[in-house]
């Protein structure tokens, strides 16, 4: 049974949504005033360090309990849904601060949060930082300016649980279904053998609770990432070091390219995870984790059927699959389309299908 009531939260969401930030591109200048206001609440704010381009990286702390939880977002600068969700969670705690459940979380847990680890990447809307380094593959080498800051927090805080918040592309569907993977989870492996260690079982158990919660509001739209071991990945290494790490990937919801619907479900998952850790002494309900379906990659943003199109120098009637891509121009996020695949696309899915009826396809 869920620790929160997601159906009720859907009705109440606008009461605790952090309206100051929205859209796909969230940069440090947008979250700074929110962080400044948090200083007057239950949250303690520190400057952890600076990015390569000298942007501040903040560390937020709340709670006094013995169960230590670390959350970080925007390790990839172009993945902002977790950032929006984290500030929704913080506003939820502020709005409902007198509730017994909130007091339980704050009395039982100490929560440290890095709301934007890669502010330079956020500004550029890129996966990498200003040094062109993927922070999520830098946990061993520690070459990026920002990587030692996260490691310093990990070593100082010694968290029992970590939440590693990311976005996934619109290509993902829940395997054996035509539904998008709106939220995906992973309990990272600790070795190539994918050993089911005690720590992974605990991680899986919290994910089971979050999945049970989400199934009440987005049934069939939760997936799992493969647990193949990545020796340079942050989550895999943190899990290996004894810090139970929950990967949350925010994906697509119908007609939600700004990820404003998905942020709600990301928020609910975070709240359920926090409440579960706060209220349960042991996390042993891991077996239902294996019932969560894997992700598949069958979606395109658009499929144009029966389009007249030049394929390898020959104009023919075919199907054309198109994906949306993004870049920053004049400090604004610009969307553009790219053809990804042509031919018989009957085995694929599209967030929008159009019939060109034999007319020319033009991007």
C-alpha cells in the first residue's frame, strides 16, 4: 500500500507545484531565487562549490533523522525534469509542514540535495559540462570540475540511499506495449555478474513501492532500465560502494514535450520513496521489482506514412520517422526535426502519425 495517495495528489498538485520553473530548459538563474526563499524555511542552504564556468552549485539540507538520503539532479544539463520535481517536493514539504507524515520524514531522515550539479550544461542544454565531460561517466576519473563536489558530499554524508535523477528520450516504450515509459527505474548492478546483493535488494524494495504508487495514476507506463553493469557510471559505483542508489528516469507522457505532466509523476515517485525510507525499518519486498517490464525503444516522435522522399538518391513512396532535437540560440531553446529512419516502419510506434498520401515530405 502506498505511503502517499497519488490520486489525491493529482487533485492537489497545483497547490505545491513550484510554478517559478517550467519547460525543458531550466538554468541556474531560474532556480536561484527559489533557493534564496528556501533559506527562510526548514531548508539549510550552502554553496558546495562552482562549475567550470564559475556558476554556483548549491547544497540543500533538511531533516534531523538518522536515515541519510542524498538526491542530485541535472548531472546532465539537458535533463531538467528531476530538478522541477525536486522543487515540487520541497514546496510540498513547506505547504504541508504541519502534517504528521511530513514531521515523520524530517524526524527520521536527514536529506541532502544538489538541485543542479551541472549548471554549465543546463545553460548550454547539453548532456556534458563545459569541459565536454559526461559527469555520469566520470566517477572514476574525476576529471570534471563538478565531479569531486559530488564525491565529497558522498564521502562526508555517507548516505544510506541516493536518488539519481535523469531524463530519458522520447524513444522509450514499456516493453510489449504501445505505452510510453513515462517513468523508468533502475537498481544498478554492483558487478558484471549483476549479483543480487543485500544493498540491491533494499534499492529494489523502495523502487517497488514507487512503482506501486505510480501504477495508480499512470498504469502500464513504468519501465525498467537494463541492469547491465557500467564500470564508469555513477549509480553503479555508488551502489558498489554501499550507498543504495535509485535511478529515476523521467520520460514522455502524451503530448508533454515540456515534461510538465511527467514532472508530477516524478514528484510522486520521489515523495513515495522518501516516505517509504522514513517509515519502514527494513526493505525486503524486492521480488515484485522483477515484475516491472523492461524498457524498449520503439517510439519516434513522428512517423509520416506514404511520403514521397529521396532515399539513397531515389525518390520513392516510403515511411519517414522523425525525431525532435534541441539547441540553444540567442539564449532560447530551439526545436528542430531530423529524419532518423525510412522504409517499412510498421514495427515501430509514433507519438504522432501522419499520412502524406503520396505527397512530398519536407522537414
